[in-house]
């Protein structure tokens, strides 16, 4: 048996510093808890900073709450700077902040398009840009929480899917740029997860459709995605899990 075969994930992440965006609820919250449980020191960022206090109380390890708006590049830079100032390093970025406002293209409120592009796509880019110098120093990792919408666009999800396809393109270019410098790029593509994400939808028809989809299957839990992220980050340095697709067993598309 190789000496690393019996090492538990907790030992592999012990002392690592991870910044998680969109940590106030859903997948981001569960990722922060799972990473803390695996021994990492975690900076948690969100616009709703009041929600982060409960997460700090629930986490078993050292957790730093940060006011963070990923649509504001200066806010992102401050969060990264504060993380490094507090913990002394940065080993991984989990880009989780996201917004889904499904709707038809005809007659759409284009302000919703702008918000999705600013949050899902530009927000993740800003975070990578700010974190990358530190991740190069530590030979760390970038985790991009994407979606099955990055593989197949569906009726009513055109702009949301476009942001997720964009994340895939950006991540692959990033991977080619930094992989020989020891930075791993990991894209997580969840299927239907029981989170607040669908509550962002303002179109009543699309809201009803999302509710019907959720009722038709055993949806994923945020903890399921958190476990996938801990798995990917827990691999030995020479192993890069570049992509994980996780669907509910009942999900067809």
C-alpha cells in the first residue's frame, strides 16, 4: 500500500486556506462547512454578511467572514487581500456565487441578463484574477461551481447557460495557462440542486416550471456538491480532477 493511501481527507486539507464566494446559503454554505470539517481554514464571502455569523458558529474550524460582492472587482480584491492578511496564504478559491433568472429571450428584461453576466461570469473572472498570484505561490487550486447548463442549454435558460458555457471556456484557458505552474483548475457541474437559486426567477411561468422539475425527482442536496469539492481538493498534488458532473439519478437532461 502506498503511504498516502490511508491518509484521510482531513489530513490532506489540514491547514489549507480556502476562500469560498456565495457562502451565505446553499452550496456555498455547505462547501464552507465541509472544508472546515476537513481541516481547512476558510474565508467565507457574501453580500448578505449577516447570514455568515451562523455559519461561523456552525463551522468546526477557523472561519473568517467577509463582505463580498463578486460583481465589484474592488470588493473581490479586498476579500482576497483580507484572506491572505488573516491566514497568511491562499491555497484554493471556490467560485460559487451565482444567480439564475430564467426566462424567454423575447420580451426579456435585459437588466436580468446583465445581473447574471456580472455575477456568474464576470464575478468568477474577477475572483480568479485577484486570487491567482497567491495561488501560484502556493501551487493551489481554483474550483468553479458551474452547472449542467454548461453542457446543454434549454428553453428559457439561454442567458444563464451562456454564462455557464463562458465559465467552461474561461476555465479551460486558465487551466492551460497555469497547470504547468502547479495550479489545478476544477469545474464542478451540478444538476438540479435543492437551493435558493430558483427563487431568483421572476418569470411566473419559469418559476412554476422549476417547481415542477424539483417535484419530479429526488434532487441533489448542497452537501452532495460539497463532498465532490472536498474530494477534488483532497487529491495528491500530481492529480488534477478537472471536471466533475453530478446529476440527480432521476434527472434525464
